[in-house]
C-alpha cells in the first residue's frame, strides 16, 4: 500500500476518534460516576418505571436539545395518574393503547432517587439498565448528558 494512502487512512481515523458523541452520565451526589452510556443512533433513551400509586407503567422518553441538554420529549402511560406529566400546551395522543403526552420540556439535569417498588430502568434501544443495579434503593442519582470523544467511548472509559 502506498504511504500516502496509509497516512490518509490514519488521519481520517484520528479525526473520527476525536469527534464528540453524546452520552448519558449517571452519578451520585458526591460526583462518583456509576454509568456513562452513549445515546442510541436516534439520540433517544427512556426511563421506565411503575407508578407508585396507580401502578401503571410509565415511559419517559428523553433526548438532547440543540444545546446538548436533557430534554423530556414525551411521557407514555396506560391511564392518567396522580403526578403524571401534564402541560396545558401538550398534545395528547390517544391513538394507541397508551396515552402519549407530547410536550418537549427542557430538563437539563434530572435528580431522582432509586425506588424500592418502581422497577426503574434506563432503556437504550434493546438494552435495559435497572437503576437498582447502579445504586441501592433510596440513593439519589443525577442524570445529565455530556459530550465525550469517540476515543473516550471506545477506550473503555464508558462502561
């Protein structure tokens, strides 16, 4: 192979490795990172849980806004329940067996506690990560989007 082609290939690989990729970072209040996970190709992930009072499964769908901040895109559930998302400007979609509240809302940083009965889990495409596998019930968690290089993602810095 010609040296020019090899150099061009290595240069392209180096450029790709430093490109930023969006990850979800989950950390404890003391700053310890318990999960860093690249977002799926569509840029969305879900927080699924069982509503503590109404026992309906809830799917919160998140994405990134144009500034790289956490954005709640929609909330889905089987029926209305106490404390479930509602916004006066929201579009409610009743076309399937789930109610979909479509009102993108900037979150930035999400603070939550690992529940005891809610069965909370992060969903990245087909991969599910139970929050209780990251920290014991009652532990506060902080969820935030971050940009890291592809190299950081590939080098094992992201579990």
